[in-house]
């Protein structure tokens, strides 16, 4: 029983932490950057950027290839299996609309089995790529599409439930996605895999932003400007070591996200797409996604004001308020949120 628990723990870390986090890097380096460039191309004088976005659009196999190589890198497999994963990722991404989930399945299976045969013969240069590409593609063909459909259907339920029950779902989505963003897993990969959209994606963005901006502001006295930028525009995942030692430091930004989530789904009707839903304020991807999703629903100036309020001002104010109360009561002490940069 102990051996099984140990195996399950290692497998969970390898496939749900290492592989999923690496998948997010592949998505960021292709599909998400494409979103940013696409939005920038609408700025007067930057229209020339549009042609560069086509190769990394949602319909391009290049996205799957980027995911495949990133996952193989995250799994730390042999270079031959890693580079061959470009083919498996692309196949899984494109076959029957497998998308990011299909690419994930194909890349993980291919990379692992390709790495398994490495060093077994003197023909690694041929054997490893063949095994990687064939096994990964088979998994992408017979497994990927069905898991992708399941994830998409689950996402549709979440999207619909948020529209029908905006207050409880606003709290739940905002809180859970915010926690996922700070935890050592990928909220971006989760949002894209679920194909989150509309109000649910908007609430997810608010929750993620609350974590990043919240931690950045609440820990300013310990981390100064470098911490403000690295957390506010980078990732609140930097606080994980501190959260492990002092879990209570996670309360202020999480509480802020829970409060702002239902405001996002009701009064402000914030929306987003799957690409920006799990990114928070990282690289301002969540904000670019919000602009794209809400375009035409209101004047751009109004949308920008909503973004500033829900993604930056309110999370900063609420988290600072809660953290200061906890500091005065001695529940949070100076140095509890100090980053080791």
C-alpha cells in the first residue's frame, strides 16, 4: 500500500505539476503570445503584426508542437524524445480537434515511452523518434479526443452554471482558479483545457488577478519594487514557500477574490476567453483577453475602467485591508511574505 501511495504521489507530481506547468509555457510561447500580438495589431501603426499571428493562431499545428516540446522538457526526457514531441504534440492538437488536451496526452505518452527505450540499442537516433512519434500519435488518436471532449463539456457546464447562478459560481470560480494560479499547477492550462469563456472566464481572471496583485501589494514592505513587479506582472507562485510555512498569508488575496468574483459576474459583467482566464495579470494577458472578449459590449474606455477596478485597484485595496488587520492581530508578521529572489 505504501509503495502504491508513493507511486501515486510521484505520478501526480510528474503529470499534474511538472507536465501541466510546462504545458502552460508552451501555450504562452505560442497561442497566448498570438493573442497579445493580435490585440496589438489593432493599434494604429502596428497592423503589420497581424501576419505574424496566423502561424500561432488557435488553428495552427505549431501550437501543438510548442506544447509537445514544452511538456517533454518539463518531463526532462532525452533530447531525441523531446524534439520528436513536436510531432506528437502537433498531431494530438490537430486530430479530431484534440486541442491542448489532445496535445498533452500525445506528448506525455510519446515522450515517456520514447525516453523508456533510450539507451536500449545502438540505434537511438532512429528508434527513439519512431517510438516517440508512433506511440504519442496513437494516444493522440484514440485517447486525446475523448478526454478533450470531456474537458470541454465540463467547461461548458461551468460556463452555463455561472450564467445561471452568477453569485455562487462567481465566488467558486474566482476562488478556485485564484488558488490554482498561486499553487504550483497551471491555472492557464486548466482554463484553456476547460475552454472557459464568458462570465466564468471573467470571474477566473478576477480571482487570479486578486492573488497576484494582492500578494504584490500586501508584501510590498518586505519585497519593495522588485517584489511588486515580479508578483504583480509575473506570478504569485513565488509565495508558495511562504504559504507552506505560514498558510494564513494566503487568506487576504483569496478572500479578496471571493468577494470580487460575484461582483464580476453580476454588476460588472466581466468576460474573458479561455486564453486569458487563468493568467491573471501575468504579462497583462488576462487584460488583453478581457478587451478581446468584451469588445463591442461597451465603449473601450468603460471596459478599461472596469479592468482597472476589478483587476488592479479593488484586489489591491481589499487584500491590503485584510492583511493589515491580520498583521495588527499578529496573525501575519513582518517577514512572513518575504521573497527569496
